[in-house]
């Protein structure tokens, strides 16, 4: 098992009966591949940290079986009270965690998937920068008694109208912020075009976009995150991995379900929730099975629970679309997954 640190790696290996047979607490990054190549084909587990997917592909090319574990699933197996927190102890904990029959692993991404995720990460970064700039403009204008609402389009329009009322240096600063917001708008639109192009060229993305509330951005994010979906046994497991299932607080035979766990990819979960809100807004004017179901849930449980339920349903349907391919039929069009 390999543990990646800032300066290098730690290796911890055990045999069939669990006896340590490889203990190398410090392996330089430059010699790691050579060290792994010298080993016979075996199971290698790593924490899903920065660079883990790159090393996983490299180790697979050498004939090894590689599994990635989320760091939060490794922590319970680290004996920090006895040996402290260090790379060697972490490697031993990864080794122990990987042997658990119920352990859940992170899907290894291909180069293409990682490249597509780069588009999503940079695009989301631009959106966050734009939101921060708009809030900065509101804060600067409030210092001069100009209080604007939260809506971004209103801030842009009214800030421009009040620009000439500001004193010299304030006029310069707010004007530069507005110019930067416009530049970020252009960059975000450019990345939207890139994602739309990827979606047009992918049959899987086209199938995903037939689902209500899933557009090019969400479809490409789903593809880049879970590939063909075969790393998940079912749509329910994928939904739980995303954190869209309720946390359970049960005891004494009495079942208690709380709020959703929010345990998975926050970006992908937010895209599904935004799409679910769009579905719910348009559902009252539609008569298809999913729209009728969404309206019924909203009437019975309220708006936000209906939004989360719709997002969870879309996650399950998306898994079925990717895992079953052409054999998947939308609800109302034949046998659903």
C-alpha cells in the first residue's frame, strides 16, 4: 500500500496472512515507479489524493490491481494514539482499510475524464470569482450609501448607473470591478461552449440529456466523474455516494431518517439540485410520469424535499443511462432500469 506525502511516499505491504513483508517509510517520488515495477503483480491501495489517479494508471500499466480509498475511510484504521500521525502509519492504515470486505473505493479516472473535469473546475472557479466580485461591488457601493439587492443582474445594471456619482478613486475601482465581471462572463461562456461541444460529440452525454433537468454541463460532469457507472452496483449506491440520501439515526428497532448526508462530490450534487429545481418549476405544465411524480412529492412533502427527491431520482436514472447504455428506456417508454 502506498501513502503519498509532500516529500515522497511510504510503502507498507503484507502477505496473505496479514504479516508485514514490505516496510519502506520513505520512498522518493523519483524512484517510486521503479520500486513498484520490481514487485510481482499485487493489489495496491492508495488514498484518493492529488496525483492518485495518475499513479493508479501508471501502476495498472505495470500489471498491478489498483484501488483508491477516500481519506475519510482510512482515518478509523490509523492507530494515531500509539504511533502518531506520519506517512508510515497512514500507509499501514490504508493497508488495513483495503482488506475490509465492505470498503468502498473511488473509481479511477482516465486521462480524458480528468481533462474534462479540469474544464469544470476552472469554470466553477471563474463563477466563484465573479460572485466574489459582485459582492465586492455591493460592499464598495454601500460605503457611499448605495445599497443594491443581491440579484447579480440588478447589481451590474445599477452599479453602472451609479458609477458617475462616485468620487474619482472609487469610480476607478468599481469600474475596474465591472470590467473584470464582464471578462469573467466571457470566459464562463467560452467554457460553456467547450462543454457543449463535448456533449455533442458523446452518445452517452446525448442519452443523459434526454433526462429532465440534465443539460450539457451536468451530463459531462456525470460522465467525467463516474465513467460508465460500472464502479457502482446500483443507482441507489451512486446516489448514496453523492450524499443525496438521508442520514440514518436508528436505534432500538426504530428507524429515524435525518437530512441528506452531503457526503460526496458537492459540485456534482449542486448541479443535480439546480436541475431538479428547473424540473419542478416546469412540472406543473407537463403530464409525463416524472413531472406528475415531482408535483405529487411537492404537494405531500414541500418544495425543498421535492427538489432533493428529484435530484436523487435523476442521479439514479443517470447511473442507469451510463451503466445500461442503449438498453435503458426512460420511464413511460418501456422497461426502466
